C-alpha cells in the first residue's frame, strides 16, 4: 500500500502588473516533482522525472525537455473530422523546448548520466502572456523542489522597449510595437544576480541598450528567485547524492 500525503499549497507574487501564481498539489504523483505555474490566465504544468539507474555507454548527460501545447489550451479542436489527437510539435513548441534546455542544462552536475525528463504542458493560453517564460519558470521550480541534483533555482523574464521605456514581460500586442524582444535568465550567487542566458531579437539595438536592459531586469530576477526559494523551503525535497560518471570514459580506461 502506497501512502501519499495530501498537498495543496498556493503561492502568489505580483510581478509586471500581473500575478504569478504557483500551486503545488497531488498531480503527477509518480514524478519527482510537479507544479502548476500561472501568469495572467496562461497556465503551465511542469513535471520532472529521473531514472533510477545510469544510462550505460554514453559520455553525455541524457536530458530531455518536452514543451507541449494542447489545442484545448486555446479553445481549439484541430485536425480532420475524424482525427482528434494532438499532432507533431509546432515550431514554437520546439523552440521553447530548446530555450528551456539552454537555461537549465548548465546547472546540472558534470558527469550525471541518469536520464532526466522535464515536461512543460501548456494547459491554458490567454493570448496575452507567452507560455515560454512560464514554462521555463515551471522547469526551474520542479527541478528545485525535486530530489534531483541541480543548482537552481533560476529566474527568467522577457524585456521589451517602447518609446525608450523598458517593459517587463510584454504582452503579444506590446511585443508587436516593441523594438526589443529580450529573454534573460539569471541565477543568484552570494546575493548577486548572474546572467546565464540571453536570447534577443531587436531592430538595431545598440550594445548599451542591451546592457541597460539586463541591469533593469536584475531586481525582477532576484524577486523571482527569492519567491522560488520560499516555496522550496516549505515543500522542497532533500537532494540525493549521486556518484558522477567521469566525463572522459576513454581517459579513465587508460
């Protein structure tokens, strides 16, 4: 008989004139951790699992990131008259999976050879708030809450600029008017926010504008990291210790 403790914890943070809401409850009970992350009315479910054994014969970390979109999230039923299953991932879903991968992969210990899979599923999309940022926050959160070794949490925001003013997490409408679309991911080290990923799309944005945007974003990144740490302190699991596989297997054999 398996006994699962009932859990229903809710947390809220106002950031960018909207509420970021996180709910930890008995969802995906066989996963190492799961959580619902909502920003505006866009909602993403994050889950993470890790294999019990190392994957043999490889010299890389087998991390899989799946960002999944559901048609019902936007109130749509697509496909033929008779086929109602989800189709292959869209280009946006693939790019979002890669975005999450680039941000979180460097925070795993070197030599980890157990398979880790993170799934971020968009359950609701409000047509204002892009689920890519929310999915990345969800990935950071569930990794931090789980027993999987990972040096997080990380925080991420999107910065736009309209009429020479920076905008935090601009809506789709604001992004159409913005001459800057900058995704910034940061970590905290000794109280200082360090940037571990930048992804930008801009119309002739000078370097000093990018640097100013990064500095402008740092207090919000700190706020998001502090928020996650509060949740981790309350419901996080103790990290397990894993014997790491040497990074150069051939050198070890010699």
